[in-house]
């Protein structure tokens, strides 16, 4: 095909369209006349000649169409006209168009937002080269709890085994740091040499920690590699930072290197700001050699994680025997040999946020996808409604020679335009929906910094989704359009009847049903949150401050709790505003679910489990826990007298103690010094910090009887402004030596912050449920409005023959209510059937709670009535004269 | 929107070019001439003829002018361009080759 002439024609067809059209018209008219002349010359009468001539040509307009199809640039030209036509159509019905665009924006925007969050939580990879090639080796005890691995084993893994290169990693604790006079808090990780090589990262300034800096068997060099973030924070990006001094916790260190921006270790949530060799700035004790929480490494080519696990499993006993025992004994005393090792992919890094929220998040994403389905359904029904109204127009177009393909294509263009507008609107909506999420999820760790803003990949998916929706939604009415009869129906009174109308009704009912289900879920979750917050924690919460103490480096060496704490408490009580102070090991910062088997000594286990806490003698009194029977700890309970415990009410009941438990002997877990405890008292139930578990089975041991005691929680009665008191507590503890205050909170705030997951679920589901209902109402409103527009003549007639406007209005509202009612009925039944799915997230509320269902149903019904108000008013205000005149 | 197969379309194009070889004609005239030169075997329907004429013109094989027809009506006349003549030679040669080959095939 010769290119140049085609381009010329293309250009001409585009720019000089009118001329081309006119020329075609002239040509074909002329041809017709010639043909007519021919026939007249052959003897036919003029009108006959014309008729036959037209028949031979096949009609002027259809012929024109066929010639047009042959023109170059046909598709673009046709598309251009379709777009113009579609735009005109969209402009002419603003209510429908805005309803459609809004629907799409809501559906796509919500989906984009939720998908962004899920992406950030579950899919995002670490900012290192080949993140999927990074693996981590961890060991787990039989309860599945992760345990530490002695660091010296890392040398062995570098010599033999499935790793090309391995390094030990122990990170995630935050410390106070200071440099250039600027104090800050930073999260630190302790790594062996080669860690940066394993991760695939090189410092941009200085060098990385090498094997020489981290000998493991002896103390490491006091050097640190800092993150780009910390570099700017403390050194203002000074390029001469290498060798400068930085104080970490109580040690002085020098800066060895600065890492590239964007890289912050394997902790996806918080990032690590300081990398240091083990046993350097935080010295290890001689009884406690450095341990790693994971061993990071890259596997040898061709080795799968399963093979690696098996290999290390085989090497494990020999390795442990070699390495110097270096772990702290946990309360069970199980040794490492019994642990299971596992090699897991580390591409996404460690993320506590992910672990906490992944399940809730997937449910939310599921709901949001449902919302998009709803939006599509909504849009489909709106388009169908319009189609029914346009059947006359379509009939005429088909009669004039339009092809089904043309009509279908034009409707698709309209759908695509609407969804394009909706998608564009959806983007800022998505950003807005994502904005409050970090605040909701923030667990308050130092340096927590997850970004949920939609990244380009998510936005691209959004755009595609928007387009797909547009195309998909137009296929529904197109199916109906193509079934259109060619016969032109010029009836002047068309009420919305027929198959299209049935589909519309069905879709609307489905919409209402789905939104009812989602709303019920949202209400259940919200009530659940409310219940949790109303739970009686069993302790006094007002005016109570909870401080958590951690040891400074070397602080525990030679520590004597009996000599250390009483003077500290005296000093603290001297602070103005401070009342009584109690000590506890666990309360109120309960972490995890460490329960152990308990039973009476000499009896069969009843299957009861409990958790342990070590508390000072005045703990119950200060915390407001009531003694129910027996006694509490006294000064008579010493290290030499028999070990006594106080148990909670719930444990007493769980032990099936028909009679008195006072005086009976209890066995807790399997540790030797906890197998013969005398129960001296029972106290009322109290939480250990988790409101979802306000009545745990608790065994309280006396701190004064413990062999060693450190890192306590302090429960402090305060009066007045807590801020200066908190500052004074920090100062006093630090000055007293050995320990520092790592966290200090008011107890009521601490407890309230606990059910974060429930709060997030409730808020997000309420948001989505609300959106769903909004969509359904837009749908109902749209359909009713269009119905009124279509039936203007009918309404005009009714008003003219004496109907009262109120009756007409009432009719419209009734139609809306009936639709809503059916939808609500279906929705309530569906929600009832699906209630089980939500059960694990609920607390204190039954999944089939009748109050919730009833309230939601009533609410949606009321909205359904409301949705009909505006169309009803429009119906009532129809002027019969005008309506009947328009034809 | 051509519903003809490519072979038929190519054949029609060739006949149109051939019909215009002696001199210019308007659309109807081309139709008559094609009927004539194929001894009535081919009747170019207006529905395929006019699109073909326009297509050939766009491809640069035909040129058009507005002139007076035999009964003094204004009509659009088509004529072969130089490229059109070359194209006619090419497709004629091609057609002959095909006819020969098919002829051989049918003989055996």
C-alpha cells in the first residue's frame, strides 16, 4: 500500500471532513440522477424510475455508510464522532452522569486505597538487591516460639552448610543516642561481619562492619554504621562524619560508615538506624555470649529452602556441642537441641505490623472488592435504565441503517468515558482514604514509618481496573441493545417495562442486600470495639503511671535486688505527686500468650493453664485488686520460707476446686523451682494489660522470694500533671544506676491503646459499609429519578385527571421502599448465614446479634425512603400541560 | 465494512483499473464498462463499487475530477494515474501467473 497517498487521504478525511462528506453526497446524488435518466430513457415512468433506481443503489444513506467505511482513518474518525456523541449525551443527563462517575470513583478509590495498604503490609520487598534471595534461619521451640541462636554458629555456617554466605543478626531494640550534642532515640541491630555483603548493600561513606570488627568470641570494636536518616538527624549530612564520635546508650563509639538512603535493615516497619558488632557498645556478660535472633544468608545455587532446612537440621547437634552455650534459660529450661530449625524467605523483612494486621487487612480488602462489585452493579443498573429510555432512539438509528456494531461501539465509548472520569476522580480519593491509616496502625515504636501511599504500580492497576469496569459495564446494556427489534416503535407512552426493567430491579435489590451485609459487619465490629473498651480491667486505672525499666549495659552485673530497689522506691516517692509504688514483672505490658500447665501437686492434670507474674507485696493494694480469701504476701514470706503464691479467681475456678484451695500445693509448668507452690490467697480477676483478656488465669509469685529480679514494671500512683513526674522518674532511675526507664505511660492510655486491631477493623469496615450504603442509595435514587423522567407523560395524565401531587410523590417513594425492603430482607438473611466468618474478630458481641440486625435494617430502609424524596418531589411538581405537550 | 473476501476485492479492483484504462468514466459508467468487458459475468454492485473507487483513489491509483456527463449533469469522473497504470500491469501479470498455475493443476 503506497504510504504517502494514504497519509494525504487520512489528513484530508480528518481536517476537511465536511468537504469530503459533501462531495460524497454530490457524487451519489449525481449517480442516482444518471440512473434515473437511464431508466426514463428506457421508458419507465419517472416515479417508477426513481424507485427502481433507489432500490438498485440500495438506498443513498446505506451506500454512503459503505463508502465511508472504505475511507482511511475510518476507525479514528468514527471513534472521534463516538466520543463527541458520548460527551454530548453525558452532558445532557447530569444527574445520571454524576451518579455514575461518583459510583465509580468511590468503588475504584476505595479499592485502590485498601490495595495500597495490603501492598505495603504484605507484598512490599526490602530495598536490597534480589530481596527474594535472602533467607533467614531461625530456631523454634516446641511451642513454636522463636529462640535465639548462638552467634558463634555463624562462623560454622560460613564454612559449611547450604549458605553461600551467612551472618548473625539481632536487632530491633531502641537506645538513647547522642552526637554533636543532639540527643535522639534510634533502633539498633547487632550484626556480624559480612552482613552487608549478605544483604547486598554497601555504605556510601566509610566502610561496612567486617569480620575483624566482630570477632564474636571476644569483644567487638566500638564502631557503628548509621542509616542515612540518622546521619541527617545527628550530623546534618556532614560528609566528614567518618571517625566522629557518637554515644550509644552508655558507650562511646565511632562512626564507621553511612548507609545509602532507603536502606534500613530487615525490619520493614521501623528500620534500623544503627548497626554495630555484637558485644561492643552493649557489652555482653561472661555468662551471656552474643546471640542472634536470626541468621541471614543467601543460599548456594540450586539449594531450596527445604533442602537447606534439612541440611542444617543434620548439622545442628554437632554445631551446638561445639559452640559455647550462650543462651539465657527460659522458664521451661528446654535446651536448644530440641529446637526445630527452619530456613524461611526474608524478602519482605520482619514486620510486626504485618503479623498483627495481615488477617484483618485481607478481610477488609475482600470487603472492598465487594464494594467495587457493588459499584459495577450500580453502574450497570443505571446504564440499563438509560437504555430502556433510549429504545426509541436506538430503533430509529437501526432503521436508518446503523449497524449493531456501531451502536455497541458507541455505547462502549460512553462507558469508557464515564469510567475514565471516575478513575481520575478515584485517585485523589484513594490518597485521602489512605491518609489516616498510618495513624491508625502506628504501634508507637520508635522510628515506625510505613508508607501506605499508592505507588505507581498500584495506580497503574487502578487505571486498568477503571477501564475494565467501563468496558464490562457496557456489555450488559449492549446485550440488550443488540436484541432490539429493527421495527421503529414510536409509542408516546413508555413506562419502564420489559426485560431491562426486571434486570434493573434485580440489580438494585442485590446492591441493597450487599450493602446491608457490609453494614451489619461494620456495626458488629464497632460494637465489639465498644465492648472491649468498656471491659472492667479489674485494676485501678485512673492516676496510675506504668514505667518499664531496662538494664543499662553491665547494669545487672552483681545486682542485688534487695539492696537495689528499696532505696530507689524511696527516692521515687520523694518526687512530688507520687504516692505508692508497686513492682511487677509482667503487668501491665503483657506480650504474647505464654501459658503453662498448672495443677495440684500429686494430682492428675486438669488441663488448666495459667500465666505467671512476679509482684511486690503491695502490688494488689496499689493496683486495686481485691483479696477474696486467704491472705496476700507478707514480710514473713522470704527466700528461705516455702514459696507461696496467690491465684486469681478464674484460676481457682478452672482448677475445679470444689472446696478451699487455700493451703493446697500448686505445680506450675515444668521448672524445678516452681513445682511446689503453696496457695495462700485468691484475688479478684485482673487483666495483665490486654483488655481482650480481662480475666486470665493468673499465678502471682512474690518478688521477694525470687532468686533474682530485674527489669521490672513499676506501677506508680500519681497526682497532678503526669509529664513532669514522668521526667523526674526517668532522671531518678538513671541516677540510681543500673537501669533506665524505657517506656513510661499512664495506665488508662496504655490499656486503651491495646485493642488497636479491633479499632482499625471497626473504622475501616464502618467506612466501607458506609460507602456501600451510599452507593446503593445513589443507585436507587438514579433509577427512581430516571423512571420519573420517563413517565412524565403518564404522570401528567394522572395529574390532569385529578390525582393529587402527594399521591404521585407517595407512589414514587413507595416504589423505592419496596425495592429497599426486598434488598434488606435478602441482605439480613445473607448476613445471618455468613456471620461465622466474622466470629474470630468479634468480642463480646454475637455474630447474629438481633439488635444489630434490627437497627441496620431500619436504618437502610429509612435511607431507601430518603433516596426517593427528590424524585418524588420532581414527580409531584410535573406540570401536566407541559408534560402532555412534549412529544 | 467489506463483506467480500480479499480475492474478490482484488478482482474487482483489477477490473475497475482495466475499465478505466482506455479513458475516464464516472462511477455508473465504470459499472457498465465492467459488465461489458466481462461479457456480463461480473456485475459490480454499487455497494461494493463505490467503496472500491474511493479506496483506489485514496491509494493513489485513481484521480477524480468533476465534469459534465453525457446528459449534462455534473458527475465525478475517475481516471487512471501513472501509479494506477503500473498497478494494473502488476496485477495483470500476477493474475496470469495464477491462472496458469491453476490451469496446470486442474489438468493433471
